[in-house]
């Protein structure tokens, strides 16, 4: 799993690539949490353009980062979702918690 985080004008974009499953989600959580706590971005965008697979661990990953960002005064957006991932996120009610584009 590869993650590339860039910040511009208070918005951080975390570009993910590969698969999000229970093995990779643990490392992603740790890396994103460390970034959120130290950088305190006003907005974090998780870009899923290069994600080839995501299971329920991805939903947990998004929910947890949304909660942490709210505690730090920020918000989360999920961007460039594959159609099947967008459908799964909406079925899980994630569109009520984070912005999905």
C-alpha cells in the first residue's frame, strides 16, 4: 500500500494506491493519524483513484479518520472513488458522515 500526502492552502490530499484490506488498513490508520495529529489540516482529502480493492476495513478507516479530524477541528472528503467503492460507501451510510465525490 502506497500513500502520498501533499498539503496546499490548509488542505491535505492523501493519495492512496493498491488495496485496502485489514492488513494494509492498520498501517494506513497509523500513518494518517500521525499526520492528522501533527499537521492538523483544516481538510483532509483521501483520494481513492488508484485503489484496486477495498473491503470493510476501508469503511472503518474512513470513519475513524473522520472522527479524529472532527476532534482536531477539521473535516474529511473522499474523492475519486471507483463506482463499486462509492456504492459500498453509500450503502454503509458514509455519505452522511463525509463528503464523497
